C-alpha cells in the first residue's frame, strides 16, 4: 500500500513537471491566454455534469467572505497564475522555470505574515538567500545585470506565477465553504475563466492555435490538472501534508531531466548554483517551524 502511494505521488510530480515542458515545447503553437482558458474549459466540461446539482444547492449558502476567497482562488490558482506560466515560457527555458517551483515555501511564508506569521532573523536570512538564488538564475550568473535591472522577463513571470500559487495555498487555509474537492475545482476554473477574459481581450491580435497547441492544452487539463489533482489529494490523505509537501522539491529535478530529454535544454552552472541557494534558503526559512515541531 505504501509503495502504491509513493508511486502515485511520483507520477503526480512527473505530470506537473511535464506541464512546463509541454508549454515550452508549444510556445509558438498557442497563445498563453487561449491555452489557459482552453484548459479551464476542458476541466469544466469534464467535471460540471457530475457536480452541477450539488453545487447549485450549495452556492446559496456561500457568504460574502466565501465568495471573496473563491475569487482569490480563481485568480491565483486557475487564472493569471496559469497564464503567467505559459507566457513566461516564451522567454525563458523550462529548465530555469521549473527551478522556481522550490520558491513556493518562501512565498507562502511571506504571504502568511499578514495572517500573524512571525518571521525570525534566521527565516529572513533564508528568504534573502533564496532570492539570491532567483537572481543567480534570472541573470544567468551575471549579477552585475541586477544594477541595470536586466533580468529575464520570462524568469520574472515564472517567479510571479509561483507567488500567485503561494497565494492560492494561503487562501485554501482560510476556506470555510461547504464545497468538496470537485466542486471547488469547478469554481476555481470557472472564476479563473472570468479573470482571464481581459487577458484574452488584450491578446486577441495574437491569438493562434494549432493541432500541437490543442494537444498540449488537452494534456495540461487532463494530466496535469485532473489526474495530478486527484493524485496529490490521494497522496496527502495517506502520507500527510508535511511529508507529501517535501516531495515538491523533486519537481525541479524532474524538470531538468525532462527538459534535457525532450527539449535538449541542458542546465548550466548558474542553474545548479541558483537552486542550491534557493533550497538552502528554504531550509533556513523553515528552521524554526521544524525545531518547534521536533520539541512537541
């Protein structure tokens, strides 16, 4: 049983990592806004028939605060977050973009401060070290480019995407609505669809879609959203959030491997230096939490 759980977890991480590879591979075959809305539409078409009746019964019980949180979840988890992923991969490699996945704990820590999270000096040092890792990758190891603000815009979009994902995680903690997993996913995609309408309006002059782009969106919707979402829920239920969460740091490794195999994008020294700094910073930023839990 435990072997099956870990197998599902590894498959989930591979599917998520593969989404970045696919998005990079078809960057000239589909516009980012079309890709994002297409993914949401597929998920809604698959799930809505199964949850429509129960969802309709629950919508009237949602409070104003519930709606505000759902709007934030749609922005951070189903809308602009995904658009920035696909747009950023027009300008940076999948190798670089996937390394920023390990920044999620840093952004979660920072966004939790308004909720009462206390950040000590060691944790702040960890934050600084992690951002030094981001700078190392975004400047391709030439830190003098920081002074000229000459950063790769694709890297900045990938980092912004991870910041939004951290916001999604924080908002999940605040939820008090009665929606189950499938109903929540439908609402996130539906509201994310609405958030993407202005993006699509701005993008209309560049809208494009080929067969390869459509196939990529289908993969993104079915494999990296529906299947991976189920796999993650399955693994977290059986392993616990903390143990499953630490496995997220395998995704950059999977991303580098898949990028080399399918895109012929090979890591440079600054990728290794940057991810080493990011992971060291993450370790320091969680130091106090780990210490506290070990004394209980």
